[in-house]
């Protein structure tokens, strides 16, 4: 039960970040790209298709792929088992 609640909370936070990101693309005082990146990283923990899509686009740059891998490991360690 606790694992299911953690999943729902993280997915909800991810969706909220994506919504803020979309709003931030229109509003000049809100950094939309940052919110979108955080939201998609959180959602990619539970959806392998999203993770594969991010990884496929991150492979274009070695530094972006390295950042994605480090962030993914940090999130897994911070959040715990997903």
C-alpha cells in the first residue's frame, strides 16, 4: 500500500510540474523548460516509454546523456525503490 501511495504522489507531482512548465512557456516570469524537465524526469521513473524517449533524444549529446543518467540515479536514491 505504501509503495502505491508513493507512486501516486510522485506521478501527481510530475504532472503538476508539467502543467507549470506548459504555463511557463507562455508566461515570461515562469521558467517553463525547467519545470518540464523535472516533470518528465519524475514521470519517466514509472513509464519506460517516456524514459526511452528521453534517452533517445539525450544521446545526441554526451553531456546531456550524462546529466540524465546522474539525475535518474539521484532520483532513484532520493525517492527509494520505485
